[in-house]
């Protein structure tokens, strides 16, 4: 029996030809040469080499060390390149040219696939925001008065966005508990994770609002993201300006960017809104539903601790994009904006340890013992899948990181 081609992943593989996420890799033989790759099953195709081998006009976009040239080329180019790639990996006549350009995933190094321009993090889950409000304001309203009127967010630090697999050193900073007479300095004792989804901007914009209907014209794709958080540092510093050193030490993103087009079957309507929206955020008449049905799983040292559903997010990515440009701010290729912690209604759907352990008062009972916040050596892995065409599943590339002592 002839050996099965890598271009024929096993039935049900979430990284089949219906998916084809983009990344940047270097093979062991050429560790210093980065190139754009496309994942197919448990292999990665050298997309630039494939374009050259087949005489494709897209070689100028794909034979690069970063996704930025392709991302900046615009939606028409994204569509045409995806169609070409789909043909290259599915049409039998292309196999003699394509198969030699496939590399096993376990034989390559994956890199941050794009140059990050700006990083913005939102706070879009009503369940997460309500839980956090109840934890920190038990005698007040869980949601702040502005929460259902606008997508709350903050600007993070682009220079510490790192690719999945990068180890994260426990950050140090000032901490002060409610009963402490004065702040102290030292490593965070409440290191946490936040399971999120990142949206990556391709097409830049001039200064001025990007309309809701223009979401697909500007957003190249999405990835999983872990916004590591030092809760004790954050609690002392965030009044009155919000997250700073408690967040900026590391944000991990997947090595793979899933094109929006691969997720057409996963589009869903967001939850019903209980408060009227200003016209620029009102998506009631939009042709395409703004939500994504992504099924996320969070594992701590290999043990699943949460399964947050992205479909419950109150604010959509299109609304976030519109809101962050409504003041006149422009978009740049490589801008990343994240959803904020994804949490559902049930305890087992909470997307961070702050919620899962109710700020450390209700420890998780794990196989390796109790856990409140992260300990040195802990490994956090976030994975996800979405419904695809014809009953398939679309896999999102995982994001993982191990905690090093500070």
C-alpha cells in the first residue's frame, strides 16, 4: 500500500485544506531563514517556495520572512492567495511540486508570524466583567455604568507580544494588600492567565472611523491569545489609569493566524443586548452576524480547567474595531486587538484563575494538588476549534507558555 501523502490529513483533522492557517517558520537545516508557511495536517508548506515552483504571481507576497506584506496587500489579495493555496494542496497535478516543500511540524521552529504594530486589549465578556465586579465590588454594582454603552479597552505594550512557546518570567513590581501598611516590591504572588482571542489587522486605514461593515476589509485573521496578568501588581497600580505593569510583561499569541474566510461557518449572532447602542455601534441591521462560535479549552499542566465559549461575548470584534477608531485613530498593518478574557455563565467556563478560584478563596482541586494562582514551572495551554464547512472542524493554533521564577 502506498504511503499516504501529507496532503491528505486524516478524516476529521481540524487542520485540513478547509482551514490553512498562516504562520512563519524556519526548518532545522536553515534556522536563520524565516519563511511564510501554511499548515496542512501535521505539516507546514513553504508557501513562498510553492509559489515560485508553480510560477505564481503571489510569490512576491509569500516568499517573505513575515506575513506583513501579505496582510497589507488587502482583502482581494487575501482571497486570491487563499484560493491558490487551496488548489495547490488539493489538486493532484500539483503534488510533485508541492510535496517536497512540506516540512513536519515537529522539525521546524515557529516564530511570531507578523510584526506587531500596536496592541489593544478589550473587556468584552459580560460574564467576566460581572464576576470581576462582584469580586472587587461586592457591595456595589457588578458592572460599571459605561460597560453596556461602549467596549472598554486599554492600550498594551506591543514589544512584549511573544509567540506561543516562549517562556514567561514571573514579573516583579509593587504590591500592597488592603491590610498592608505600605507597598512592598517583589515577584508577583498572584500570577494569572486570560484566555482570549486576538484579531490581526492587515489593511491599514487613514485617520477616521472604520465602519462596522468594513471589518472584513481590515482584519486579516484571528489567533488565540493569553494575556498573562499579575493580579496583585495590577490591583495596586490600576487606579486611576488602568492596567500597566501588571499586564505589559508578556502577552502570548499563537504561531498561526486563521483567515476570517476559514471561519465563515462559525459566524453567529452575539447575545441579545439589554441596552440601546449609539448608532456607530449598532449592529442590528448588519448583514453578517458579528460573533464567532469558538470552543476554547484551557489546560494547566495538561489538565483541562476551563472551556470558555466565545459565542457568549457581548461586544463583537467589529464593534471593537469601530470603537477604537471612532476618535480618529488610524490602523496599521500588524495592529492586534484582543477580546479580553472569554468567560461563560458556568464556573467551568471562566477564562482566568481570578474567576475560577474567586480571587484565591476557592482553590481548584487538580490532580497535582490545589491551585489558586500560577506557580513556577506551571505550563498553560489554550486550544480551540470552530465549526467548519460540511460538518468539519476548524482548529485554531494553540498558545502555550511555561512560568519561570522571577
